[in-house]
């Protein structure tokens, strides 16, 4: 019982550090073709979220998800997806 508490505490302590290392794709966007290059991150996040809700789809509907050994990551700066799915042209 004490071991499970210790593991839970260690997990809660180290979780913020792992989250801090992950960089948001909205902070330094690349390959923007419709939006201005200097769009504020909060505004870009809001617009992308609105597209997601309006289309009733996840980000992977339009963007590439790269599968890696440790899970996967979204690749927002590539144009490998079919452009016919783009909500904005």
C-alpha cells in the first residue's frame, strides 16, 4: 500500500516537468499558408479548435500524425495530407 502511494506521489511530482518540455505547435507555427506568420498563438489555437468542432473531427483529419516508438506526435508543418480536406483555401 505504501509503495502505491509512493509511486503516485512520484508520478504527480514528475508530471509537470514532462509537460513543460513539450512545446506547443501554436508557439512557433511553421508553414502557414492562409494565416499571417505573426498570428498570436492564442488566436491560432482558437481558430484551429473552431475548425475541429465545426468539422466534428480531430486534428488528424487534416494534419499528419507521425507514429514513433514512444507513441506519436503531430506534424503540423508538413503538407503530406490531401489538400482537399483543407477547410480553408
